């Protein structure tokens, strides 16, 4: 009887949270999956058409292009985490002014991503400051239209994303490092370990779970939250050369040459959800194997 009462208390204590998750997470996802099998017009019409939205998008020439771009941007996640790790290691040494540096590196996180995107567009524009510096130092031949082709445009986007995420990564990693006993570092110093040996042979192995969290969070963010950067910097162009799956959801929803097709947009969103789930499961599996090997 007592055990049953405890179980009921647990269930009732979790019920509000479960209801919130059901209303704001499960229900919208379920509706999106259902609408992806229809020709939904965003309001009333919603006729079942089976897999037509999925087949049409996959067979179109855009699918493989936007999937390639999405995976290229996803591949920069380790670079985001590594950059944050390096900054965190430097800040952990508490050099003069480290509190100021810690605050400064987090500033990009409180600035709108659209504003950051526009700033990078201006900075790397053909007549922008970056090309002006190249011309001033005699490297005018390298002053190109950085947003003129997919490779350089994606490179600028990746640079902007890494720069934007360094502060968040560093703060999270610093939080994990603060839990490492100082006696561990003191023992390593007495044993003659260099700074980088302490960093990559002591700190990194003890931060596996923190780094795993950073990789998963950054991967999900990269897959689902890059729209402001792309919209501000490239508008998915030139053509659709820098469009990603999340950007295609916007294009299919609000027209811009396509005409609104909400059924197709929800189908693309479902494909993106599957990609997010696949990435998360693969990363967790790799992390668990790494734990077993260690």
C-alpha cells in the first residue's frame, strides 16, 4: 500500500511536466507528421496525398543540394567545440583580465543572429573591410566576391557560426573544468606535465560527458537554427547553393518563387527531424563506445 502511494505521488508530480511536453512538443510534432502526408494549404484544405510530398522533394534537384549543404555545415560542429575548448583552456589559467575576457567572448550570444549575419555580409562584401585590407597589403587578387559561389559563401557562414558559438562553448566547458579537483592539476605539475599535456591528457578525458553535450547541442542547433545567418548573409544563394533543410522549410512555407506549399514544408521539417534524431543517436553511440574503450 505504501509503495503504491509513493508511485502515485511520483506520477502526479510528473503529470504537469508531461502535460506541458505533450501539448507543446508531442502534439505539434504529431500534427506536422500528419500534415506532411497532405496538400495542406495552411488553413482548411488538407487532402491526403500519401508520400507525394516526400517523393517530389527527394526527386527534385534541390534535395541533394540542400542535404549536402546541411551536412557540410553539420561537419563544422567539432570545429565549434574545439575552438570553445581552446578558449576555455586559456581562460582557465586566469590570465590578467580573465573576467573581462570571459564576459567579452559571450557578447555574440546576446546579439541577434540576424544582426551578426548582416555584419558578416558587410565585412566580407566585395567592397567591404576584409577585401579592403587584402588590397591594402598587396593581395588584391584574393579580394573576390565571397558570396559569389557556394564554397566561399559556405566558408564565410561556417566562420560566422564558429565565431558566434565560441563563447557559449567556452562557458559550458569552463563549468565542467571547475568541477575537476585542483589537486589533479597540482599533481600533474609536480610530475612535470606541460600545459598542453595537462590540457589534452587530463582535462579532455575528464570532460568527455561535457564535450558530448556540447557536440549534441551544437549539432541540433546547427541543423535547426542557422536560418537567421543564411537569410541575412546569402538568402540561400547564389541560386540555392547555400540553402539548407531548415531554410527550405521557410522557402516552401512563404513562397518566394515557389508559391506556398505547407504540406511540402512540413514534409521537409519531418525529414529534418529525422536527421536530428539520427545525428543525436549516432553521436551518443560513439560517445558510449569511447567510454568503453577508456
